[in-house]
């Protein structure tokens, strides 16, 4: 191209740039389907919601159900457990967010923001440690429940309190509260 | 490639015909028969051949396993049991593959430690060294995905915990970490979908490794092998042809190693694994004590030593990635630690640190174990980032011999004096 003056682009410059741009954009666009195919597929996304009958769960008992392939912890808390949770000053909490999927992220992590009004004894949580995804202990009667009486994750030692909030250990967030509603007095629908 | 007179002479008209068109036999002869190897190589130099051997073993046994294995959440566990019980010699091939992965790593660790001790990463071998680190990373990815395939409790929870490492990105860009993890899983939790893609990648990566090994050996044959003195080959008497000298030494070392390997395969195939992996994966219950395979333990200890999730993950990955920079972190002008009395002490301290981290990684993450893991994690990074550069500048080394030949003959070795 030495024979042409550098300032006046000619037809060949145009073709070179057009071809490079075409190949570049084309390659980038063609890449996307190959990346996106790995994301959760339509059948996985079409998540069924589940209904859970709470009537058989007595105070102090807990059950685990499965939703979206994840364990859901449902605990019928005793009045002492509820009181232990409400008593905690919010400043003592490691994670200040309620982590309630139905409430904005900013909502403070008080016990009432993690339960339903008038149903404070019921605690419904996604039973996945927010550290690296193990399932904390504390659902069955003779499980280790950790220093704060809620759940204890044996994988790397995270302690959760009776509202499922992280109090000690490497986990960064409170156990998440899934979207759910009470259908009747003793029936909830998750999802 | 390292320049030496080729002694290749095609003997028949056919080999001559080939030589004029695709001189592959000439290249193989030049690279693996009369290639000059330092005459003073010790048994640590047999680990390279050993690693090549294990890569081949893993690929051959892996392809056989793939003929009988079913990569679905429903059938995977049972298909491995089927291989162990019903398939003719399935037990043997499966044991070779499972124990083979461990011995592959054992050989790799010795190989890496050798490189660190004799300064094999120093100019002009930086690219050779970096390719080695790349192979190591690919091996880890391959073994991690392979371990998911039997779909036992340890498989499932190892995949869960390790993939969740990426969720720590949430601390920087909220939501992105979760997106990455769900992308890796193909769902909202580890599932059969995850198993299926890991299987596809577990089949692929060993062949990628084979490709990088090719580059690694190419780079090696351009600059030539290092040796215990760290000196370059200066005269023909410093070297012997690869065949038969180095090849036979490699074969002898290999035989001894394979004997030990066979002992494990036949008499204690599950010794290096975890009993929990013979329980089928249960997404609703985590085993009380989850530990990775032994070869990941040092990094796992580093991860757990740091109380912050994101920083723990960063420390773990950088502990390996830092190795890439070792050629420039080490400021010493002497290659071989043999002639570095001060650094030698630190070297063994570093090896002790890695072993100690491995021990601590297998212990529960509490109390003194975490405290010690912190101490050793600190030394791991101090060694690479502070000791290597500073000792290299301050230390006065022991006098180097003038040549490899001199070093050998002084010791009264019976090594051949020809060439
Ligand atoms: C770098 C080479 C390789 C390494 C380090 C490696 C490592 C592993 C590991 C650690 C396991 C789990 C063994 C257990 O505990 O049960 C495994 C399983 C498996 N691998 Fe590989 N592998 C390699 C190459 C291959 C190749 C090339 C294939 C296929 C062509 C393959 C196919 C399989 C299959 C089907 C299984 C499941 C059966 C079982 O668990 O025994 N592997 N691999
Ligand atoms: S996964 Fe629960 S503490 Fe690490």
C-alpha cells in the first residue's frame, strides 16, 4: 500500500476492514449459542411449585422437602427459639440482609422479615450453606445444631442461629428464604 | 531443536523414500535416540517418562471404562459397580484408572519438586516450566471431573463445594457468581446435567494435555535438559546419547514405580479413596466430613485457612498460579540448589510446608488445625514472594564445577567416558 497516500483510504482498505469486522462480529455472535447452551434449560426453568402440609410438624420438629432440586428446611420453632431469634441485636449480625426472596435485598435481617406475620413459629429456608453449598446439620433431633442453636455446617464450620442467620464461620450470607405463601392455615406453597 | 549432528542414515530404499517426503523417522531418531542427554542425570529425571507413561495409561483405561460407563444421575453409580463386578477384568481396569490418577499426581509432584530444587525453571527454560504449570492445571481439572463420574457421596459434594467456589464472585459483582455457578451446573443445583457435561470434558481434557505435553517436550528439546549441576552441556563428553543410556535408566525407574503402583492396584485399590464414595450421591444429605482426594489437600487447606470466602478462593488459586512467575521471582544466578547452602534450608522448609498443608487439609476445619494451616499458608506465600527473591540476591553460592564431566569424574563415577 506504499504507493497510495496514507490519508486516502481506497477500495482495498474498505474491503479489509469490512471483512475483519464481519469475521469478528460473526465469530462473537456464533460463540453465544455454544456458551448459552450450558445455562439451565427450559425444562429446568419450568420449575414446578410444591405444596407442603405443615399439620403433622409439631413444635420443635423440622422437616426437609425438595424444591428445584434443593433441600428446603421447614422448622416449627418453639417459643424459646423464636424469642432467641428476636432478641438478637441486628448489629450483632454478620449479614444485615433478610435474604428473603420476596423482599428487597436491603430489608434488615430481623426475625419478622424472615417469617410470615402471625406465623412467626414457622421458619422456611433453602437448606444450602451460603459458603460452598453443603447442607447444614440441625434438621433431625440429635443433630449438632451449632453454637447458636439453629444449624451447623460441618464442611467448614458455619454456625446459623434459630432464624437461620449466619453468626460464626466462613459463610457470607444468611440462609435464604425461598418465595412461599400460606395457602391455608397449615398449607404452604413454595415457588 | 537442540543442534547436534544427526546420525540417522536411512538404510533401505523404502526408508530413504520416506525420508525424502516426510522425515518423521529422522526426527524421532534425532529427538529420542541420539539426542544428547547430560551424563549425570539422576533418578529424579525419570519422572518425565513416568508421567508420559501414566498419561497413556489413563487414556487407554479411560477409553475402556467409557465403553461401559453410563453418565446419568440415575445410572452412573450402578454402572461403575457393574464395571467392578460384571465386566470382564472391569475391576482391574477400573482400579488401574482410579489408582493411576493418584500415582500420576505423585509423579507430577516429584517432577515439580525436582524442577524447583535444580532450578530447571531458570532461563532459558521459562516457557518449558510454564507449560508444565499449564499441564498441572489441566490435570487437576481432569481429575476433578473424573472424580465426579462414579457419582458417590464424595463425588457429588466435591463437585458442589468446588463449583461453588465461583459464587465468591458475588462479593465483587452481586449475582454474577451465582450466574456462573448455575451456568456450570446447567441448573439450580448439581444434577445429572452437570455429570453429563463433566463426562464430556473428562473425555476431552486428557487429549488437550497430550497436546500440551507435546509442546512441553518440544520446548525441552530446544533448550536441552537441565541436570543436577545446573550447568549447560559444554562439550561432547558432558553428554551421552538418549538411547540406550537415558532410555534404559527411565525404564528401570519406571519398573520400580510401577511395581509399587501394582501393589496398590491389586492389594489396596481403595486405600487412597474415601469409603463414602461407595454410597450413591444424595443431594439432600452432606456427609459429616468431606475431603477432596489427597492430591488436592494442600490447596484445600489454604482455602480453609482464610476466614473470608472470596479471599480464601483467591489465595487457593494464586497458590498455584504463582508458580508461573517463579522463573522471575528467583533472583539467584546459580541454578542448582546443590550449590546454594542457604536456599537449600528454605527449599526443604517449603516442601515440609506443602506436606504439612496436605496433612491439615484432611483434618476438620477447627481449632489448632486452622491455626497451623494459617502459619503454613503464610510461609507458602512468603517463600515464593519474599524468600526466593531475597535469598537469591544475598546468598553466596558454593563454587561450581567447571563442567558436568568434571563434576562426574571427581566423584569417581563409572559413567562412560566416550564421546
Ligand atoms: C489425565 C488423564 C486422566 C485422569 C487424571 C483421570 C482421572 C480420573 C479419576 C480420578 C476418576 C475417578 C476414579 C474413581 O475414583 O472412581 C476417573 C474416572 C473415569 N474416567 Fe478418567 N482420567 C483421565 C483420563 C480419562 C480418559 C481419557 C477417559 C475416557 C476416554 C476417562 C474416562 C473415565 C471414566 C469413564 C470414569 C468413570 C469410571 C470410574 O469412576 O472408575 N478418563 N478418571
Ligand atoms: S459449605 Fe458450609 S461452611 Fe463451607
